């Protein structure tokens, strides 16, 4: 599959040369082994983010997946990974953020962050705005590194459900039980206080 960004957007921004499913995500070669992964709207944006961020020591353990919008489901297990989600600042991007966040949690992500950049530009437009390609890449990197550092945490281990309760709810229940001396609560406050529970 080949996806090309056109210089003239009059008949669409991209040209596709592919056989079969055009909605396959692009993955960086280290995606499977990376502890941190960035899910990005747009395969070309993901390729560019990978290229500019792998040049920085702080992001060596990051893998990248580029997807062509919210219609693309996350096809891979994210068990134990920290996931960052970036999508365009438009209605389709917001839809993708919500869907991918839910899917990342379902696929076992340890922690999920929402990554945002100011403005409406995608990564290719930011880097391509500077005629000096190295300077354009450096500019994109200077925006992405602080955005990763300041990303909004939307799901973490304490939000993981065990049965009907999240880990944080179980911790709060445990604190209450320990502070009142009740080991196993019966559900009847007066009995628990008198007997210490079961």
C-alpha cells in the first residue's frame, strides 16, 4: 500500500495506490517492543513524528502507529503499554480520540494520555512550512516533546476495573475497612462496629 501527500489539495489531499484494505495502520518497526506508544491520526504524520522524535534520547522507547481516522480499529494488544493519542483539532479528530481511548483501555493499556498541539496544523504541514527541511523537523520536534511531557492523563492503573470496582475505589474501601478495624465488612454498619466484621 502506498499513500502519497499531494502538493495540490483541490481533488483531495492524498493519492492512494493500494490493493486490498486501504485502512491498515502504519507501525514503526519498534512498535511491538516499545513500552510507550503514540497513536496518531494519519499514517504520514506518524512516520514524520517517528522520524523527528527518534532523534531525541528521551523518546527512544516510543513506538508509533498512524491510522487514517476513527474508522480504523486498533488491531494490536497494548497490554501494559503507556499510550499517547494525537488526532487533529477537528470533529473527526475528536471522534477518533474518544474511540481510540476506549479501544486502548480495552486492549490493556496501562496508562492513556491525550496529546494536543495548538492550532489546526497537522505534523506534515508544520514541518513542511519551513523550506529548510532540517529546520522544519526541528520545529516539529520542539512542539512534540513538550506536548508529550504535558499530555493530559485520562486513564491509569487506578482506573482499571476489577469486577464492579476500580482499583482506586477498592483502595478507598480498604482504607475505610482498616481504619474502622473491620476486616471483612458484613454490610451492616452496627454489626461491623460491634464485632469487627466476619
